[in-house]
């Protein structure tokens, strides 16, 4: 091994790659735009959809209720509901989104109320449809209020205290730090995106530096030089690693920038985690999860990603080395992308938490630990275990790459 | 100086089974002379030359190039060899200067030395006007000149040419032939593979005919003509091959 030669090969490959449009796309341009797109896209869509659904006063039809004028007029007076006359085919109208929900007041409802056994009121809605669900919830809240009003009226009639029917109150309070609230939603997607970009950043240089060189006939030229094979592999490998890490650094940078600029832009002042508390809380109150990112988490992610980038670079390099042409290499590596995405997707699933076994599963461990770190949770023993195991996998993959490069049946495959 | 003893190369191929690409080839190429390896497509020329350039390991047999063993001293061998083949291409996204400088560095030359040698080669080969242009925009002639400069940047004692005129136009091919002769005149050991009879007649001091991986005739042009009683090299070649196939 000769450091000078490795450097010579690396510098040449770097210069060469910087002139390759495909590599530039995958290493610089895509990582730079994907995060802002994701952030602005997802947040913007979520915010608009949610607030539009909440701001809309849902149209609700009353079915029946001709002998219960009290509840009908109360419904009509509610500012949160727009009571419309029921169309004949009201079920179809709900499906067609002309009507958000319908509330059925059974015959003899108020009469039954007086004697103490009122029949059941029914709410009809299109379950799963956001605005219809909101309408149903509004009607529910209205009915709950009406029921409580009825109870307290009755208590007052009999001269009893309100606390008879409501002996205590309760309230739900959030103890998760605001980073965790945002981190769980956004933090789930971020490792996934990082893993994909880390692989695609390695993929194009790897193909270009191996199969691409074979295809263009420069591999043989290079092998004629007196440099040891191991130096050539390491120089090339460093370039592939640069592609992978370059993609990650650009992603993280653009993510940080987006979170800073985008946070204050979209939410009115949601800087990094430091100032994000209040913003996240108000956002939460409005039913919108504001993505906030812990900058320390970003640094942690970067550190954890390095051995995985080495692993990806070595694997992509080895696989592409077998191919005789760029196209063939692509046909090997594209399916690998799916293999790579799978553990990342599993990591997003709710309820999967890190344990010692999962910490040894490559990629899944990264995905899980990134999620934790981005939400401000640091399990140092897992972090150490994951980092060490990733390093072992990376070293194994790299030594395989060197071995393969020394095999003439791989380099001169007929 | 190149000495090959009983060089053999066997490939394992899924469809064709074992292929004896090179089968017991022995010969000797001397400094200041051009050794021509004449053979049809698939005869085993490229495989032989790749073994001499240490790109492939011989299955059995040995060879020394410039005094170094191809199996055990591969790096030293490569440091003393210039290898030019139809299949050794240029980096399209590098300029000619970058390309040649890169190979100078890979050969362990210092920056000043590379600069001086590059300037001399560029003048000799008349490359100055395209030296700083990217190789993928070159004509075949410009590419060939750049490749020649690449093989010569470390001034190797042994030059290996594997069908270097393949696919080139007449003028470019002629300039290659002229350049090969120049290498001989400088006292380098030259080995030149081809399937073109006229090139052999013009260039080679010694001719080895290779067929089915075996070296089946060897000698100067005059010796081969006399032995087979034909003036035309093509006829000589056909006779040699025919005799080999009858065995
Ligand atoms: N890497 C390889 N794997 C399998 N067979 C090969 C390989 N390289 C060459 N061959 C076979 O070896 C024989 C000799 O090939 P080659 O040396 O390229 O001949 P030439 O250069 O004279 O045309 C051919 O039959 C060819 O198909
Ligand atoms: Mg050949």
C-alpha cells in the first residue's frame, strides 16, 4: 500500500467524476433539493389540508326530529355546524361529499328524554374521509355538551351540586420534549431519505469507476500502470465514499437550512429545537405536527452514517465491478436499492424500538438510532454497539472489494 | 528483453468449458528488434500479451520481461513495459495533458520530470494544439497520439503492441507503424501482434505464427518463405495453419 499512489488515483477520480453529469446529479443536485421539497411539500400540504378541514363549517343534515323541536333548533343555532335540509338520497350525498354528515333524531326523542329513556341518536358519516370525520366529531361534541347541559339542568332542578355527576376533572399533558414530538414524524422519514441518498450517492460513482471503465476500455489502461492493485482499489473506493458522504453532507446541510428558514417561514418562528418549543406547541394545538430537528441529532446522524457509507461504497463498488457495462451494473444495483430501502422502511414503522438484537441488523439499526437521535434521545450503549457493528460490516465489505479487484476473472470477464 | 517459457493460459467458461487460450508458448524477443506475433482472431495473441504485461496470471509456465518475472515481480515488470492495445482507451473526461500526467504520476515520476517529458513527447508527436482539450472530442489520430505518449511517458525498455492499428484509417495506421519502428531504433524490445500480413512484412524482424494458442512456426520473414517455398506471406501463413490443423 502506498499513500501517494492512492492519493494520485483518488485525485484523478475526483476530477473525472466532477465532470460527469450523472454523478453530479446523484451526489449534489438531488440531495440538495430532496429535503427542502420533502419538508416544504409535506408540511405545506399537511397544514393546508388540516386547517382547511378545520376552518370549514361542515354541512350536516338532520334526519327526522319533527317532534323534538328543542334539539333541532339547538343544532340549527350551533355556530360550528351548517344545518341543511336533508336530501332524499342523503347517504349518496355524504359519499359525494355534498354533505359531510347526517344526524338522525329518532321519533319521540324529547318525549323519551322527559320520562328518562330517550332513544339513541345516530350520526352518519363517511369514515376515513378527513372532513366528514371532522363533521362527525363536531356533532359528537355538540351532543356531549347537550347531554351535560341536560344533566346539570336536572341536578339544579333537584337542588344538587354539579359535582354530583362530575366528581372530578382530568387533563392530558404532554411530557415528550418538543423535539420528540416533531422528531417522531419527521425523524422517521429522515433516516429513510438519508439511507437512500447515501446509497444513490455511492451508486453512480461506483458504476462509473468500475463497469464504466471496463466499458470504455480505460480499466486495462489503468491496470498497465505499475501501481499496486490495492492502491487503485482504495483510491477508487475513496472516490465512491466521497460520493456517498458528499450526498449525505449536502442532504443534512440542506435539511438544516430548510428547517431554519422553512420553520420560521411556515410556522412563524420555529428555529432549531432551542426556540421550537413554543412553535411546536402551538402547531400541535392546531393539530399540525411541526417538524423540528435537533442540530446535535444531525451531527450524531452524520457520525453514525459514516461506517454505513463505507459499507455502501464497498458493496456498490464490488457489485458494479462484476458488470461489464454501465447498463449491466445498473441492472444489478437498482434492485439492491430496494434491499437497502426495506430495513429503512421497517425502521419507520411505529412501535419498533431498538434492542440489542436489532442494533446488530445493518441499516435497520441506523434507521432506528437516527430516529432516536433526531428526537433528542441518546442511548449510548446502543450507539456504541451500532457504530462498532457497522464498522465491522464496512471493513468486511471493503476487504471483499479489494479481493474482487485482484481477481482477473472479475476484471477480464469474457 | 522478453523470454517466455511454456506459457499456458486456461480459461473456464460456463458455455464452452475449458478454453486453452494459450498453450505452451515459448519465445524470446530481443532489444532493438521487433518480434511479430501473427495469428487470426481468437488465436491467443491478446492473452499472451496480457500475460507478458501482467494483466493476467499464466496458468503454467514462466516469463521474464526486462529481467523481471511476470508472476512474482509484476509491479517491476509493469514499470518497464509500455502496453498499447486497441482495447486500451483514454479517459474521455480528462484532457490529453491530464491523461499523460496521470500516467506519469502512476509510474512514480516527479512533476518536473513529467513536465519535461510531456513537452518533448508533445513536440515529437505534434500534439501541442490539442493537449488541453478533452480526449472524448478527439479524432482517432489524436487519440492514438495521446495513447502513444501515455505508453512512453516513463520511457519503458519493452513495448508491447496488441493490434494497435485495428480500426484505424490508413494515415493513422501508417504513423503507428512509423512509431513502432522508431521504438526499435531506440533499442527497445518490441513485441507486435497483428493479423495483417503487410504489417508483419514491413515491420517484424522475427515472426511467430500463433494458432489455437500454440506457437506453430517461428523465424525471420526470409526463413519462413524459404521453409515453405512461398513468396507471399499469406500463402506461407495458410500453409503453416493447415499443417497445424492436420496434427
Ligand atoms: N477472459 C476470458 N474468458 C474466457 N475466454 C477467453 C477470455 N479471454 C479470451 N478468451 C478466449 O481465449 C481465446 C484467445 O483469445 P485472444 O487471446 O483474445 O485471441 P486473439 O487476441 O488472438 O484474437 C479465444 O477463444 C477467446 O474467446
Ligand atoms: Mg486480440
